[in-house]
């Protein structure tokens, strides 16, 4: 299955799960998460940037097997052929759907992510910025470590599209393969549950 088809399938499953979750009327669960990420860039939207490492943080509200997160991400990338460094940063929204074949301390999930990224770079003492939109998804897993603490690992693909048009009246496009790992702190109903529950 191609990266595009996997992303579309993830988003369709997340959308179709929302009515079922609403019918269950369970109390919402809240958590916070922080972690590191690695982004391997592709395409011409950021063709002059090398792969980069970064960090992200998010706040999550979950009901049963569905959750929605809002967060902020930032990564640092060397500019190819120069000594300069650029950052990619921005806010995002991330829905997740826990898959039904979870073990007591292991919960795989599908996720989607959409948001806006800002590229910032200092050249000759002046800062230059540009924007791009991101939309994608992937798979991950929450692994129980201790009560209220889960290890969160995942990977996926993000489609990127530049916010400004280039000379031929088209927008530069590309993408990024993303790997991430972090800790989730808070309650979890259906998400990496305590094996003792």
C-alpha cells in the first residue's frame, strides 16, 4: 500500500469511528505528551534542507478508542551547501483511533495530522520565513510503563505544500517520512491500559 493510500485509509477510519464513540457517552480522558521526532524530507518544497531532528508536545482529549490532540512541533534542519540552519515549526491537530487488537499493555493506533509549518532562517542578520501546509498520517503504539505513564512510538508520512506560488504559478510540493517517540502522561481509557485493570 502506498503512503498516500495509507494516509487516506487512516483518515477515513478516524472519521467513521466518531459517531460510534459518541454513542457510548463515556467520560473524557485527558493527557499530555512530549517527545522527539525525526523528519526525512522529500520533494521540492524544502529541497535545500537536509533531514532534521526535533521535538513536539501536545494535549489530548480521548473518549473510548478515539482521541483528538492539539500540539506544537519544531525541527532543526541544516541548509545544504551552507553553514546555516533553518527551523520548521507550527501547530497541528492530530486525531487517533485505537485498533481493536490491543493487548493489556500494548495499544496500536492509527493517526492523522494536519497543520501549518513555518520555515524560519536567518540570512545576513535578517530573518526570512515562509509557510507550508501539512496533511498526513501513520501508525503508532502506546506501551504501558507505569500507572498514568505510557511510551508512545510511531511513524508515518506527511504531505507538504508550499504556501507561496512559484514562477510557473504552481505550488512547490513534497513530503516527510516521520518517526517519533515520547511519553504520554495521564489517564487512558482503551489506551495502553494498566495490565491490572
